[in-house]
């Protein structure tokens, strides 16, 4: 077996299980916190998910301030506002509670606290000069995997594009992953974030910078998410929520230390333009791009299908891989992902510009099949036209 040289680093310690959210205070204390900033959106705060964190910090006698200027597809201006508040308050540890938007915002805030400047100064591959402010990440959705990834995706509000701080020094120090927080998650959020996690796993496994470590994580995540997402959406219980939290985190490790590919390039172009929720945007393109990529590596796409429950006996590899595409389509339909035409702001006249934006995405070279603006335009059009059938 011949392998290219690769590295695999996990800078984040994972604490997993029911009730671990209550360890926030002791973990902050272990990091030497004198004052904490909780980074959470208003919805998470309103749902009461920040309360156990606040109680834990109070029990540890650690003062805190709350920053709630968090939106989907987090903005550079909010990251800069959060850093300004944290600096004024003397914050030395961050605790992010929420989905990828809160965690990515916290990573960017931590970057600005230790490096200064603006978000755009640090967007790129391994540009950080030192670790960010210590961060405890507490995910409240099963989707982004941001609690264990080494990057932060932030929207440039002037250019309307997504930027990426990509550096292991931006990773959270600790991830407190408590599946019980998913029990009351709205079903449409569980659906979109769950398909987001599935996309991470599929792309991590099939991208051309995958390695044996990330392959193992990715295939296990595909199996977990496929077996638990429908139940977690329709009638969540602790078993399905545990499966989804595990699947999401494991998929996060997989793509965080491999990459994503063309699905994300298209989804991020769409999100940058229309502010489409990231998980929904991924779901619009996951089956179609997977089918497009099959010729580049039939064996790996067959393995994806098998992880999705397709029986390979007596079938040629390409047929098995195509059955996997159908499983992905059905999964998206079963959990209620909207059709592309049901998103009113999407305008086909924008597809050429979106294709150009997708081509410029840093993950385009990781796609297993060669792809550029021409192919992206074809895929945008095909995804939109398929919704008419």
C-alpha cells in the first residue's frame, strides 16, 4: 500500500455525554479564565440552552458577559463587534453555545483578540501567528462540526462572499458535546444541519485530499447519520440525538482534516449571495454533485453507497454508487428539505456569477473530478431544472 505523506492533528479535546454542558465552569477555570464571554444567538438564549452554562460559570465563580449578535452565515462586522466587547470587558476565555454560526463567530473573535486587525487579514491557509483566545465550544445542533474543525467561515459583508480562517490554531480547546440539547431542536433545523453533516462526511471521504484516518471517520459518520436523522427529525429521542451528535462531530473531524469539495463550493456561493441556510444549500446539491463525481472514483462512491445501506451483492460498482445517489435524494426528501424553486430569492440569472464564485472557492481543487465555472454552471442549472420534474 503506497500513501502520500499527510498529517493528522486533533487540537480539540472532546467531552461527550448527557450533562457535559454543565462542565463549562470547571473547564473555563482549568483554562485560567478570569472573565468569560458567552457567544450565543438570541434563539439559543431564548430556548434556555445558555442557562446551564451560566449556572456552571456562577458555580465556578467566574464572571461572564454575553454576546448575542450572531446570525446565520456569520458576518465580519459582528465578529469585530464581539472582539471589541471582549477586549473592553477583559475577557480571556470564550464559550460558544450554538450551531456553526456561534462557534465560527467565536473563533473569529478569538483570532482578532490575539492578532488584531480585521477578519479579512487572517482569512487563508495557516496564516495565524499564535493560538486564538482559549475557546470552549458547545454545539446545540448536529450539523456543522465546527466544535472540532480548524477553521471559521465568515461572510464578507462588502463583497458578499464567504471567507475562511483555516488554521489548527483557530480550533476550540475543548468541545462539550451533550446530545440532550438536541431533544427540543426544531425539526427543520435538525433536518438541514443533519444533511449538512452528511455532506461533510460524503465529501471528506470522496475528496482527493482524504487520508486513511479521515476515511475511517467519514464512513462511520455516514452510517450514523443515515440511521438516525429521520428519527431525530420526526420523533427525537436520546438514542437518535446521540447518534446525530456523534455523526456530526465525527464528520467534523473527517472534513476538518481532509476537506470538502464541490457541494460546499456551490452551497457557499449560494449562501454568500442569498443568505440561504448552509445545510439547506448543501442538501440542494449533494445528490447531484455526488452523481457527477462518481466517474472520478467509482470504488469510493460505491463504498459511500454501502455505508448508506445499499446492498452491493451481484451488482457492478457503478450501479451500487448510483443507488447511493438515490438514497441521498430520498433522505433529503424524507426530512423535508425544500425544493430549489421553493426558495424565492434564487434567480437563475445569477447562476453564471454563482458558478464563477464556486470556482474560486478554496475547496474546488479538492473535488475528486476536475471542475470549473463551466461545470458549476451546468450543475446549478441542472439542480434548478430537476426541481421542475
